[in-house]
C-alpha cells in the first residue's frame, strides 16, 4: 500500500477500488466492525470510568440534596401546622379570656350597682330619719313656744281680769285637759 496517497487523501482507507488489492465488502465491514468494537471497548474501559466516578458522586450529592430538601419541606410543614395549631389555640384562649372578662365585668357592674343602690337607699333612709327628727324637734319647739305663749297670754289675762279663786279654777281646768289629751 502506498502511504503517499494516504497523506494526500486521508479518506482513502474507506473502501479503495484498488485492483491489485481487492477488498471485499465483507472484509471491509468486518474490519470496520472490529475497529468499532475495539474503540467501543477502549471507550468503556478507559473513558467511561473516568466519568462514572464523578457522575456517581454527583448523583449521590443530588440524591442527598433531594433528601435534605424533602426533610426540610416536611419539617417546615410540621412547623407550619404546629404554628397553625398554636394560633387556633390562642384564638380559643383569647376568646375564652374575653368572655371571662366580660362575665367578670358584668358581675362587677352588678355588684357596684347593688352597692350603689344600697348606699343610696341608706342615704335616703338617713335623710328621711334626719327630716323626721328635725320635724319632731320643730314640733316640740313649736309646741313649747305655743304653750309658753298661751301661758304668757293666760298670765297676762289672769293678772288683769281674774281674781285669785277664778285663776285657781282655770289653772286646774287647764291641767285636767292637758293631762287628758296626753
């Protein structure tokens, strides 16, 4: 075989039509097949292992990252559910505290109103008692003044017009009337 042709035309090895060295199609396919298998075997033997180690490491890193993401998502969902439950409990607790505060305020209001009513009725009762006492004092005072005025008028009238015997009978008559009315 002349290599000078090979240097000029590199694709000459494809299927030469050389009459001196006739290569049949089967020989050409066989050599090509063996060459392809040899290249494929070398590729699988040397090139694939070069990439399979880092690819396996990368695959493991991706799986680990996916697992970590899944666990983080589950943890986040768990925390979200926990916070949601806490918020629901806080709403219930707040509602309970509010109703308790309303109930206590109503009780306190009723207690204050009843105390105020009892104090007001006590003040009214004391005022009425005070008015009654003052009225009684005024009546006694008026009665005293009236009696003193009557006695003064009777003395004056008795000293001017009555004699000793008539005066004595009038005083006795007055004492009997006052004694009978008391």
